């Protein structure tokens, strides 16, 4: 089994060599730090709105190296954050506007991909969430019976399900490399192999020189802690994926899954899966949740414990696949703010802005955030700039070792809660409620 190599998705399309690094000091109009989907979509929409702008992206490795090229491929309308947080900012009506904007964004991403010739294996297949215990059934409150779930995907022990059509399956590396191509074609320079070390109003200081710009946008998500002065802003939470060998026709006949839905469960330590375009199952989950000192992985290399726990989840969902080979595993980091809710912000006085903190739901949200940053930077007051995550402020994470101990304790509690519920508790475990309080969700 291949472990790391950034991701299976990147290995399929081929790892790119970093291009166009910064060569000494330079100036531009907008400097975007981070070449994931947040940075790339922001560059795309800014250039589209004003082709005269000199927009640059500064990227430590290559465009799509981070979560954007490693994720589970759920282009979903899930809320990137907590309902309660956004309700406090803008009431239930504000939350509804954000939900509607995210639903529309699924179509926006698919539309851009269609228009720009980005073939990212997109299927608008929807997402099937399943409950596998009474406690999960109560939380999910789904409209599908066990039989209706089995008619789509034969998940062992599924007692009910919920289907949401506003979700598409994508190939992450094909999507992000396509967006990077489009951005470059529009005249944006993406300075790969260029690491930002410090940001200040008017300047991005990198290991290859200083890029000066009146507008500096931080789009680093799970890598934010690596930047001077931002160590405790967002916690780099780990998520890992395993990919099986291609299933045989007989194996698919056992499993079903003809609709290619995205698949998730209602466990506290939840899993997420997709049927890939080439007939495999990619299944992800938390694994070892966090590395001490906000460190990140080395090119996606995953711990053995995580691989074994994902293998156990796979065979628990699909016992007929016990013994199936795993071809690849990798991990990546997502950005988790202290209140588990995303933000988009820009201060015209300093020219500094940022977007991110989507926790595990950023694939769609990056596009919405990019369009919102565009409007904020251009000084336009729009429906997007009025969304409840705009200008949202959050306190910082605790210092180490509290941060490490807290996150690991949290996931021990979630796993304990899952075990109790799986053993027939019949309601959501109090342990999980306690964990949610500790987490501040
Ligand atoms: C394993 C996994 C599975 C996921 N599954 C899903 C899913 O199915 N659906 C979903 O909605 N979301 C999912 N997510 C989350 C989603 O992928 C992210 O929210 C989204 O891709 C964030 O994009 P981004 O551009 O903000 O960050 P990233 O894509 O992480 O981009 C940040 C970029 O900054 C660069 N960088 C880092 N440090 C520096 C520096 N000092 N200077 C310059 N550049 C730097 C990195 O190399 C990286 O390219 C998943 C995440 C992971 C890790």
C-alpha cells in the first residue's frame, strides 16, 4: 500500500513540479497567500471582475498541495460551521441565507468546471447519510427506511437514512489543478515553491523575497499555524483516507451503490466515503486527530493506527469486503477555529484579509468565500458580504500542552460515545454531549 505521496488523487494525475517561484522582491496589486481552492477561487473571481488587477498567489509547494488536493471529494452544501454561532451573528434567517448560498455554490462550481473544460469526474449524485444505531437514527431523523437505504447502498446495520441531492462527487486533484490552470490562463501568476514566513500590511515576506501589495489575503486553512503570529488561530485537524483496490463486478453487486452517492454516517467520529470514477471506495475519517504543536504531516504520510481504524470502519460498513486490498492511504489538515465556524474578513484600513476555518466542509465553501473576498476587496456591499460568516471573530486556541491534551481527550470521548451507542444505548450518549461542550461547538 502506498502511504503518503500527497494523495491518491495527485498520484493519479501526476505530481506537478513547482513553477514560477518568486525571484526576489516584487510588487503587485493583490497578494494571496496559499494556493488551495480558497486562494485560487479568490484570484479567479478578482481577475474576472477586474482584468487590470495584478493578482499573485504565493504557494509554498504547488497549487493544490494541501487539503484541496487531498479531500474526500464531497462537493456538498453542508454548513461550514455551527448553526448556533451563525445564528448569534445573523439569526435563523442569516443561517438560511448561508445555507442557500452554499447550495447555489455547488452549481456555481459545476458551472465553472463545465465552462472552463475542467473534467473532475463530477457526478451530481447527492449524499446518503446513514444511521447505524438507535442513537444515530434519532440524530439523523432521516426519511429513508432501512430497506430504502439498502436499495441504494447495502451498508451493514443501517437502520435509516437521509438523502440530500445538493451534493456532487468530484476528483479533488482534477478540480484544483483545473482551477489553477484557469487562473493562470486569466493572467494570475502563481508563485509555487515560495513560502510566506510573515505577513504585514502591504507585504508578504517569503523565503524568496518580499512581495509588496496594498491587499494581502491569507488563505492557509490548516497551515495557518505555520505563519509567524498565527500559531493559535486555527488548529490543524487531521483527516485521513484509504482507497481500496478496484472492486470486481461481483463485489459491486454485493454492495450496490449504483447511484454513486457520497456516503456518510452519523457516528461522532464520523466517516465519509465516495465511489471513485475508476470503481474503488475511498473512505475517510479522523484517525489520530492532531499533532503536538500544530505540526502538519509530511506529504500526507499517515500513522498505522489510523489506517487500521479506517480498515475496520470499511469492513464494518461492508463485511463482504473483508480482506479487500487497500492501494493507498494519505492524510491532510483542515483548519478548525476555536468555535468550529468559518470566517471571511477584510479590513480596508490595513488591506489585510483572510478566509477559511471551514473544519471538514470546505470544498464548496472555498468558492463562496472566494467570491465574498472579491466583493470585500472591491468595496462592494452585496448579498455575499452580508452572510453571517463575514467579519466573524473567534478567540484563539489554548497554548500547548493544553491544546494537544484537549483535542486528544475530545476524540477519546467521541469514540467512547460511539462505542456506547453501538452497544445499544438507545439515545445520544451524555459523553458526546460533554465532548461537544468541551469542544465549544
Ligand atoms: C483528508 C481530507 C478530507 C476532506 N474531505 C472534504 C470533503 O469531502 N468535502 C469538503 O467539503 N471538505 C473536505 N475537506 C476540507 C477541504 O478539503 C478544505 O476545507 C479545503 O480544501 C480548504 O481549502 P484551502 O484553500 O482553504 O486550504 P488548502 O487546500 O489546505 O490550501 C492551503 C495552501 O497553503 C499552502 N501553504 C501552506 N503554508 C504556506 C506558506 N507558509 N506560504 C505559502 N503557502 C503555504 C499549502 O501548501 C496549501 O496548498 C477535507 C480535508 C481533508 C484534509
